[in-house]
């Protein structure tokens, strides 16, 4: 019993820790390092999702807005078509779904609801920079504001996400398939470098 308790404790520490070794165990890569192709080196789902990322983000007087790319939206539409026409019908076939055919209607409704949620999230998501503030939408469709002066680290959390670590706050997951991703990546890297220099200067004084 104690052995299993230790294992659970280790797992919780790895999942909750923001240390570099723990991020590596979770599969997070260094900021700017490509997560790796999903289909092939030259034609991956990641590359499709990034289509449109080199366009210029929307600019206002003080804000820079980075909405999701047309590539990730098109990718989701294509995957939704596959699910709707090829995956959902299999739940009505006893030879394919087995005992799940009894719950075919419920399963299909759950999948449809999940697809609708994902579509709304992908279309609505955007990252906004406003001076020292970064605003991003959470999974509950609430826009949250973060102080970039407290940004400590950014990692590549798989092919489609960045994970932002702010001092005193829980890690933030944001989609990286956004318009102007290159300039946003560069800006975040510069912010991290500036914050580290400021922290080092404060430690010496």
C-alpha cells in the first residue's frame, strides 16, 4: 500500500512541478523547438495548423491581437467531417462497436457536443498583447489577463500549444496556431530574457 502511495505522490509531483526536469518528463520541449511531425517531416498536421501564421496580426492603438490561423480551423473542419461521416456511423454497427451499440445514441451526442465545443473554442480563441499584459481565453471561454513582467518560462507543450509559467500563478496553456505566431514567439522570448536580467540585477543589489 505504501509503495502505491509513493508512486501516486511521485506522479503528482511530476504533474504539478514547474522544474525543468519535470517539464521534460511531461513531454514539454524548450521554447522554439519543434514538437515533431505527426504525419511526416514535410507534411504534418502541425504544418497544416500553422498555415496562415505568417500573416500580420490585428493592430489597434495599443493592442496586438493574434487570432487562430485559417489552417487550424480548416484542419478541424476536415477532422470533423471524418468523424461525422466515418466514425459516428460505426457505433450503429454491432460488428464494429460490439456492446457499445446499446449506447450508440448517447455516445454520438457526446462526440457531437465535444466537436461543437472545440469548434467554438478554436474560432473564438485569440491572444492579445497590451503593453505589459497578455490576455488569453481559458477553456471556459473566460478571458484572463497576465502580467508579462512575471513571465518566467514558456515551453512547447506538444504540436499545438505553448505552456506559459507566470510567477505565483498556475501554468497557462495557449494555442500556438495563431496569426503572427513568429512575432509573438520572438516577443515572448525577449520578455523572458528581460525578466531574467531584471531578476539577476535585483539579486545582486
